[in-house]
C-alpha cells in the first residue's frame, strides 16, 4: 500500500485534476470540473491524494503530485461519492480505498449517516473495492450512462467498516 496525503483541492489544483481525469476511461466533461472548482456555488468537495514519486527522493515538487482524486457531494439527505479517479500507474496500491475512507469521514463530519455511489456495472475492480468497504448494492439503473451502460447503485452506513483490505485500487 502506498500511503498518501489526502487534502481538499481547490482551483490551484485544477490543471492536475484535469490531467488525472483525462486518464479515466470515462472522463468528466472538462467544463464540469472547471465550473466545480472555479464556480464555488455547489457544495462539492474535491479530495486529492498526493504522494512523492515512488522511485524518487522526497522533494517539495513531488509532494504536490496528484495521484488521484474523489468528488463528494450530496443527493438529498445522503452524501454522494460522485467520482473516483486514480492515475493508471498508481492503481491497486490502496489509493482508492484511502480516498473513499476520507470521503466517508468528510460526509460523516457533515452530518450524513450514509454514503451512496453509482458505479458502472462493468467496473468489477471498483465494485470489489466498494464491497470491501461495506457498500451494498441497493439497485441497478439500466441505461444510466450516456453509452447505455447500467449503473450499480451502492450505499454504506457511516462510519465505514473495512471488510476486505485486499480490495484496493
């Protein structure tokens, strides 16, 4: 597991967030991220995972390298994990787990009792990660994504209970 420094990201990390998002097989529209980080009206939190390069000595620059991010919002009375993206070369090193746990802790601090998310039905690795963090499937939404793929709707009570520590992204 690669331990990362998780912190809130504002507009100063816009370029890095856009660069990480481009590595996703399903990137968000650039305009959405720009509006989120520059508009400041929505109650959204971008959490970034930062760490030094694994093969480089610790330097000031390497500490600000964004390895992945999560977006936390709300949907009514539930907190919503809206997005989770990790750089491909850092996947399966525990960064996704750390970001989800941090998002859950933020949601709990905001007074939410549960965290919900939607994940592509074909994203088996992410579903394994979420199940290992106590998420349960609540429903399937057919044709949820613009390409027609179904979404698996999942939720977990807060605080999260880690069931399977091998389920890392």
